[in-house]
C-alpha cells in the first residue's frame, strides 16, 4: 500500500472494530453486520498484495478478544474468508456489486458456520437461527461499504501523488 492507502486502510479497520463493539439495542444485536470482515474483504480485493491472511489472522484474534470468544475461533473463520477472497479477487473485482454481495453472503455464512461449530464443541452454541442474520445484513450493506471505501481509497491515493 502506498502511504495514503496505508493510513486510510488502518483507519477504516479501526472504524470497523469500533462499529463491531458499538452498543446496540437488544433487538438489533442479532442484525449487526460483520464490519471487520467486510472492510478486510474490500481491502483484500482492492490491494491483494498488501492485505492477506496474516492481517486477517491478527484481526480475527482481536475479534476473539473483543468478543470474549475462544482464542482463534473468529481468526480461523476470517482467515478462510480472506484466503478465498484473495485467491478469487480478480474475478470478484469485475463482478457487479449484487454478485459480490451474494458471494459475500455465502462466505460469511461459511465463516459463521465455522464459528458456530467451534462454539458448539465448546458447549456455547446459540439456540436461535438469528445467529446467521449478520451474513444477510452484511451482504445488504456491502454495496455501501464498497462504494465508501473505494471513494476514500481513491481520494487518499490521489492526494498522496500531488
């Protein structure tokens, strides 16, 4: 990443963590998008040589700590998603936002199923299907996340060249 993209990338990942930890009303908690994963997916697609599984692993560990989950639980799911995005980033970049949102829905569903599996092994499985709602809400928010981050990346990349 160039200097401008580095700064904005770090700031957007920090903002995603803040959104992930922001208090919500009880009824809205099940619908919270997976902000950190969405931001990492964008940066992996936009800058695949700079963002990859190592950053995903570190972000996943921070998610585990912030959620009080088993260490490595979210990290494993996030690494799997980012690895798939990284290996298919050229195909995804040329897809429409609707097609990208559908792919992201299924990848986040996979991530949540993996986290659910580990939670179930530990005896902490949720008892409601609302557990999978973040996959849907994340897919619905993807077009806006993509457009906002793309515009920020272009703005900061442009400013650093002049």
